């Protein structure tokens, strides 16, 4: 009897490690922490830009070449961005600044009504920048967001008289301030690196250029607007 009890106790002790090991194997896995977007990031972007410069004559001078027209533009653009994100659950919000250049140059030759003075209307490349707020929601490692805020464009828009038989002073509009809005999709490749696809629209208020012929001043209103599509890469500091 005593031998049987000792043997049973020994068997039970031997079974304890096996049971513990089996329980360990069946324990639920620990969930991986959700990806974090919080903190500083910086990066670069490149893409395409397309838009228009509607221009309107502001007087009824008979030597003006036109009363209104639209200058269409398209080209490449690119630059850098820096921003900061806050995150609460799956909601991400923050501030972002972009700075870069847009490479489009469009020139159209136009003559005045009596075909004396050859005019050229131009819309040229320049720097652009913006400061925007971002708001988005995460889906796993992806972030879908919208953005909007202030925008600046430093290209030239104007009317000149290159090739005229006598010099005519001209001015151009070269500082455009306005707004921008857009949306994008960003994806974390690693905790520190993300890639994004983004659409953005830029709209600017009226700016004026002029040509002066003797005492007659011909002024023109420009309202530049363009759209962009870009791919970008961000590095998230501290991740």
C-alpha cells in the first residue's frame, strides 16, 4: 500500500512540468502594440502639377490685345516637408509645412487689335510653400488624412511686350497668397519610415500686372490655381 502511494505521488510530480508546458503552449499570444504616428517627422516629395491662370483686362483700351483669356500650365514639382503628429487611439492630428518649387513655364503670343504691338502672356515657375493642419484616422499601419491651410506661390504671371518696336514698361504679378486643401494615404513601412500618396489643390487671390503705353495704362488681373499629385517619403524621429 505504501509503495503504491509513493509511486502515485512520484507520477503526479512528474506530470506537473508537462501540464505547465502544455498550459504555456496554449496561453493566448500577447498583442503587438499599435503603430505610433506621434512625434516629429520630416521627408521629401515629388509629383506633377497642372492648373490655370485666368487673366482679365481691367480697362477698355482699344489697343489691348484681349479682354479675357486663360493660360493653362503643367509641369513637375517637388520639395520637402516637416511636421508633428499627436495621436489619441486611432485618431491622428498635427501640423505640417511644405516648401518646394514648381516647374512650369507657359508663354502665348498675342497681338493688339491693330497688330502693332506684339504682346506675350506668361505664367512662370516659382517657389511654393504652405502651412496646414492634418486630421486622419489609422487602419493598421495605414493613415488616411485630410489637410488644409495657408499657401504661397512665388512664380511670375504677367503680360510683356518682347519684340515691340519701342520700349513699353511692364510689371508682373509675382507674390500670390491663398489657401490649399487636400487628402492623402500614408503607410508605415517600418516604425520609422512611411510612404505617402497625396492630392492637393492650391487657390490664390487676384494679383495685378500692367503694361504702360504713353499715358495709357493697361492692367490685367491674374487668379492662379493649380492641382498637384505627389508621392512622398517620411522619416519619423524617435521611432
